[in-house]
C-alpha cells in the first residue's frame, strides 16, 4: 500500500490546507483497500452484513407439492363446466406428514395448508366454497379450476439454484430465506475497522485540567 506522502505527490495541485471534498475523496480512494477477508456467522448475527459468496439452495422450496389452502383435494378431471361436483371425503391430510392411502374417482381428501398433495390429486377447493353434509361435499360450478391452490415442488426455488447473490446486504427477508433453507450460518465479508479521533488546539482529553479557551472533547464520544 502506498504511503500518504506518495499518494499526495501524485495528486496534481495537492494542498493539505485547502482540500475540496472531491479532492479528499480522490485521496481516500487511493488510501483505502477493499476488505476481502470473510467469516461465517450465524443467522442471528448476519443482519446488515454483506454476502461473501452466493447462497446456493440445498433443497427445493417447497420441498413437495402441497396445499395452499385448508380445503378438499381432488383431481380436476372430474370438473364439468356449469355442473356441481359431489365427492366423498375419505380422510384428512395434515401438514408435517404424508397421508397414506389412495384417492379414487368420486372421492376427495380433506387437506390442511402445507400438507403434502398425494400424486393423484391436483386441485384444492377452499373449505368455505363447498357445501358439506356428512361424508359428502358438493362443489358448486365455477368456484375452482384445475390446479387451483396447489403449490408445486420447487415452485419458489430449485435445489442447486442461487437463492441470494454475493455482494447483497442481508436484511430481515433475506435472513428468513436463509433460515427456510435450513442453513445455520452464512459467509459474509468481514466488518470494516474504523478509527476516529478529534483534533483542535482547543480540545482537551477527559481528565485533563481545564484551561482558558479550551473545551473537553465530546464529539468523539457522541460519534
């Protein structure tokens, strides 16, 4: 790294007693060096930090086809334009585990938001859209179309795909994304190290005896 004297010698018309803001920025641009060191921090410590590497998703999001609503899952091939559809409810699928069984034609599955969609189902009708009577439900015509309320595997993010890019400043949303991928930490650029000081003939350090025309340094502590 160049010394301050070497940098000053290269700046045409350099006068330390009369520096414009533009000239100061030119001076500082040559004096400082970019931070290249990195460190791995936990998600809670990563707020406001800058990513040192791309965050590559180790999983697909969502990790499986799932329901976007509390409702009833069925196959859309049974829908007929202008006609209601009557189905028998044969079970309930909850979020957190796969439902075991097979849903045949004329049947449906009560399904909760986030629950895995069995492969033979492709559509979910919300609870409030149906008329229920015992084990039977009736879906009025036109309230749902094929594929409605079904979230597909990898719809948001595919495994192996960059989720966040190097150089990005991490905010709350980015930290939530990192956590959703199951990553306990992330590689970030080392924080800047900054030194600051106060100057002036009138400035006194704390603890020094007060003298005429002088004031105690307060700016440094305020900063």
